[in-house]
């Protein structure tokens, strides 16, 4: 039987574990090889384009199937801003700067955009986008350190169903929240598609 390998372009151990667990749940025997490539951050306006560029660049270097996941934070009333510039905006303006941009704004809806791009052994590109996971930007920042937080955004993300900010959730609540949105994640969508391809 053909040995299956996926080169996952990331240094994030959490992402690697998540992919391995998702593949295991589908009973697929695939080796996940984590690669940390120094790929230039392209100046595109969409997460889809950034993810595609990085995956195609990685494929040219590795010459084997690759997976890249990219994301951004999108505010509805700011026409999707900061989007692909999330990391830069947080570095320069911080969460407080985002709250200033939102002053007097009644539509505080936002969401995370996540795109997984897979390039197969023939160089064909497949993309999988995360759906859902909508939330609101809180009126004020909650200065609480959560052990689960991966970004300062946790301090300004308000979850209506819990009546509090993401950084205030207990371990059980964080687990519940991620469980409710996880099935629609870009990596999970990729895994479901890959499982069908794998079994052909």
C-alpha cells in the first residue's frame, strides 16, 4: 500500500496535534511532517490568496504534498478589516486600537477566517475555508490572562452565548466553545475531503 505523507507548513505544535488527531479520527494512516519554511509574507488582500501563495511556494521547495493554514480576523462593519493584516494591526495598534476603531459603532459583529490550502503530488491546489464562529467585539477590554489564549484578541472577543469575553471562559467552557465551532474548521474540512480521496 502507498505510504501517505503530508508536509504541514507550520511550527505551531497545537495545529500539528489538531491535524494528527483529526486524521486519526478518520482512521487514516498518514505521516504528518511539520516543516517551518521561511516563506515571504505576500501582500494580498485575501486570506485565500495568501494561503494559496504560501502553499504553492512550499510545494516548489519540497516537491511533495503540502498543507498550509492561514487566517485572519474580520470585522463586518470595517469591511472585513483587518483580515490578512491582523498580525500587523495587533503589533502596531493592539486590541485597544481595534476598540478605538469600533467607537460609536453599533454593528460589532466579527469572525475568524481560516483557509487550509493543500497542494497534491501533481501540484493541484485545493482550498478549504472555515465557516461560522461569529462573535462580537466587546465595548471594553477585559484584562484577564487566559492560559488558553493565543492572541490579545481574546480580551476583546465577546461571546453572547456565555455572556462574557473569551479570556474569561473556564477550561470547560473553552473546550465546549471550540467543540461547537471545530467541525466547520478549515483543517477539519480538509481532513474530511482527504479521507474520501484516501479511500478511493
